[in-house]
C-alpha cells in the first residue's frame, strides 16, 4: 500500500548552490514551482550542515511565497541531520532522499515519522531484480537513472564495480510495471525525452541543469511541465 497517496513527484527539481549559475536557490525554486514543479530536493555536496539548513529555509520560503506549501514537497538529499535540524528550526521539510550508500530508509523513517516522504535511489546494476525484491515498507518512491550521462552528477549510473549504466525506455517501462511504489526518472533529462518517459508509465521526471542551469528558469520549467501534462 502506498503510504502517501497525495505525493506528486511528476515534476521534480533537484537544486543546490553548485548548479544555479551563481543565483540564489530561491531564484530557481520559486519560478519552478510557480510553473508547476511539484517536488524540490535540496542537494549539495559542498555546503556545510548550517548552509544546508539555510538553503532549506530559503526553498521553503520560496515555496510558501508561491502559495504552494500544501502541494509542493520539499526534501533534503542524504542528510538526515539537516532534515531534523531544519524541522527543529520550524522549517517545513517534508522528508529526505537517500542513495544506496546513505543512511538506510528504515532509520530515516524512525526519526522522521510515518508522515515523512522518503525516497531511495534504486540500485544501478541489476535494477529490475533489485526493485522487484526490495522491501518498500519504509520508502515512498524510487529514483532511477540516469537516462543519459550528465555533468550535473558525474557519478550517476556508476555501479560498485565501476561500470556505467544508462536506462533504456524498455527498461523503464518494465520498472514502472513491477515497482510497488512510484518511480521518478532523471539524469540528463531534456524536454524531448518527456513524451517517451511518460509513455513508459513512470510517475515523473527529475532535472537539475534543465531548470537550475537555464538562462530563464521559469520558461524552462513551464516548457517541461507543459509537455508532461499533455494528454
């Protein structure tokens, strides 16, 4: 049974100070959610814990200013300590996204509670067997990818043995069919990829540079969400 029936990961933005072209995170988040993005993940591999808490506040305030606090999910990448600290400071952080080498989902669930959103990056190699056999009781969605190699996350798709994988539409179609929880796909995703991803049956797409690195984030976000919403 899916824990968070209202969870909408159809248009999912990952953003941090490394990929905004020097602009404030809020300058990316607010136009993205105003143009229909439904989920925002704060991710940085260089920011300190205090800086990440500040970025969570900045993003939460941008979402609130857009009038979307009740409909847009705000997540933190990897850092359970940051999610807990942000909540303790009164910042509306809805949950966390973790990878295979991060804090296990059951620990995140224990500390963040039953109402929190917890996402997990699916294993890179043996993807379909992994999803088919994984106990999803503590997670709300899988993140899968990359669809293409991407400069925003150079290690995306690199398995433990050093091999690199990208995802085919056929593989993602099967993934959507067998997964007991929603699936969001990213990794170099561009507007031209969205019709094929939607036809594959996945629940959404995630992007970094397509919006955060765009000269006009609002226009980029509007194009992406508009394509995804087409019948």
